[in-house]
C-alpha cells in the first residue's frame, strides 16, 4: 500500500484543528479524509467505510479517544484498523490504556510534519510489513510466546506478528503463566510486557535465563515502561531487545530479524 491510498477518518471536534491536521495530511500525501466531530459520528463513519486509519483527538463531546479505540478493539470488524492519537494530554490515566490498546502512534499537539510522516510510514508498515527475512527457517515455522496481562495488547501484538507471516503463536497473561508454558513447550521467541501481576517481565526473564531449559531463547520486551533504572535492570536480566509501546511495526520486524 502507498501513502496516497490510505483512507482516513479524522475525529476532531475543533474545526480549526481539523483544518490544520488535514493540511498536514495533504502535505504527506493523504487526501482521502472523512471528518467526524464526535466518537459516535466516527463509529458510524468507520463502520460504513472501514478506513485504513483512524486519527483521533483525546477529548470528544461524547467519549474519549481511549473509549473510542477500546470500542474498536472490542469489535471484530473494526479491531484491526490502525489508530493514531493526536493530543496534548499527558496524564497516565488516559494514555496508558491507549498504549495497551495497540496504537500506531501518539502525537502531541502541536506536532511537527516529520512526526506525522513517521506515524504514517508506521501505518503503511503495519498494513503491509512484508514477511520476516529469516535465513534459517520460514516465518510460519517460528513458535512465539506472547506474554501480556492485557488481552487487547496481546491481540495487537499477535496481529502485528501474523502480518509478518508468523502463524504459531501462544498467549500467556503473566510471567507465571508464561513459565508454565516454557516448561512444557519449546519457543523460538518470547515477546513480553514489563508490568504484569504475579510475575513481571523482569522476573520472567530472570527465571527463563537462570532456571529453564530454554535459557538462550531470544526475548523481546514491548513495554510502556520509561523508568531508566528499571529498564537497566531488565537489560541486566538478559533481555534481547526492548521496544516501546506504542511501537512501530517495522522496528519490531527489524528487531526480531536481528535477534533470531
């Protein structure tokens, strides 16, 4: 897919902000843009045209951007549509559920043209990432364990991996569940979150590295954690690579190709 082919629904209550964002979208090559002022208007439009991308503000008259993406993720027809947030909101309470829902990008208000371009390129890579470049085995042969306490986040990660040609995917809702699966199954890759109940990602990595029969399995952490000291501890525990939430599909693809 090319950028000019991306059909977009823009959810923005402000006419002025709508014009600014549409101008930026035209600059990067997106001209097929439908506008909605509210979350419910957006859902009506999204259901009618099934766009390639939804771009939304956080605070709408009838719901938040968080509510909108959660409704989309819970709807089988809409769940795989890429979602981008453009907002000046910085509060953890609003942004963390958005990150967990698997968004393409979170852009600030105001944003720079290069930030939008990067997010649009991420959308293209998400929609058509291409298969993994693996020399020693086919993508469909790779066995991956996805560990995250959020079902929505697991679903998003699985969708990204499936788009790359990875078909053999197993889910775990926390580190304890993952360890039980590691004991009974062989995996080529583990993709894990950091913050989880019962056993977090760091503890999982330590157990896999020091007390399992798969001590050398590559482990990719995908997390919204930004505490440098905690991330340093994860590095020390033996993680193979760390990627932020929200993540870019092409970055994850390159990391997986490197660590495999």
